[in-house]
C-alpha cells in the first residue's frame, strides 16, 4: 500500500511540476490577462457541467428495470459524486463508479441491480469515449489532412477497442463469478459461498442487461451526448474570452485532450497531460497558447467547483448512513 501511495505522490508531483512549467513557459502574464477577460463568467462554466452529468445519469437510468428505477435526482447525485471522486482522488477513474453503485444500492435497495447497471454503463462509457475521440480526430483530419500526426492516435484507438471488447465479452462470460471463485479458494467456506453467490447474481444481471439491446442503444445515445456536451465549456470559455471558436473546434479540443487524460490514468487528475495536450491541439487549430493555457486552468477550477460540493454531498450521505444504518430514503 505504501508503494502505491508513493507512486501516486511521485506521479502527482511530476504532473504538477509539468503543469507549472507549462504555465511559466507560456507566460503567466498573458494567461492571467485572458482569465481577467473571462472574469466571473467562470462560474457559468462551472455550472454548465450539470448538463453532461444529467445526460450521463439519464443514460444510466435506462439500464435499470422499469420497476426498479431509482429517482432520477438520486442518480444525478450519485453521478455527480462519482465524477467528484474520480476527478479529485487518485482512484484511476474507477473508484467513483464503485461508489455510485454503492450509493444507489443502499438508497433504493437494489444492490445487485445497481452494481450491474454501473458495470454496463461504465463499459458503454468507454466505448462512447472512443467514438467521441474518433469524431474529434476525423474533424481534425478534415481541417489539417495530416495523416502522420494521427497514426499514433489511430493505433491507440485500435488498442482501446480491443480492450473494451475483451472487457465486454469477459462480463458476458461471467467475469465476477470467476473472480469470486478464485478468491473463495483462500477464504472461509461460508464467506466464500456468499461471495460466489453474489458474484454470480451480478454476472446474471449483467447478462440480462446486455440482452436488452434497446436499453443499450438508448444508454449509448445519451452517454455519447454527454461526451459531446462537455465540449460546451470550451465554447463558452472562448466566447467569454472574446475569441469565439466553432463548435467543431470545441469538440476537437475536448475529445482528444480527454483521450490523453484517460490514457494517463496513473497520474492524479491527469495533471500536466491534459493541459499539455490542450496546448498541442490548440496549436493545430491556430489558437493562441495563452488562451489555451487559460482554458486549461479554468478546467482545473471547474474540477474544484464541481468536485468539492460533490465530496461534501458524499460526506453528508455517509454521515447520515452511519447515524441511521436502516435509513434508505432521504
């Protein structure tokens, strides 16, 4: 555990140092001049994040059986908390998803259903992110027509598709039951039986969801819409900064920088990686480095503006559960 903590701190320090170097290298004065033009409008950018969170929650909602669907407001809260944890904690973009399954499972007493829907939603989220990245790459190619600059990204997309496919088919084949069985070999018999039973129920529920293609299609549509909606904060920022960009450029910036951040999951918050990729993509689009660096800082501010309330929300829920473990509604 100490090695994991040390590695996290090390990569975090490297990422933070790289972010600082980027800021100094691009000129602190110019960056803060752009930020001054945005001013208090930065809070509109923070507030806009509610849109993609709601779209993601709406897609997740359709994976539940109709008679077991939790309240949409609860799903939105859980999705908000999950994003907060994944953004502000070094949990490899996974911890928040485990947490949202736990929150909804306790809240609506649909533990297995919640866990299964989160696993399927997570897989669809990976697939739609790849589609979103391909969309951004195609739009960039249409502008630049430089095949050599995208060969590495295309290879990365191919590898990602293979990984998602393997993850999908392993779920269909009973991944969690297999894991639980192997873990059961080193556990007490009664605990092992309970673990394997729960895992097999989860596998069965996941298989049932994958068999309902209408649900998958609807979730896919809304999750992809959520990725595209995130591009809105780029468009808003440049509009507030007085140098408006096209929606196409906003999508290119968001899709490819998000792909780089996801690839650098071992670096807390993608520090330095997301920011550096924005500068590179911005240069392809002919955007000023000071403007793009200011956008990178606004994104970091948005992460805090959305993440801190989400964490406080989570702490409130946890405190309520500890005070009254039998409480399932609030």
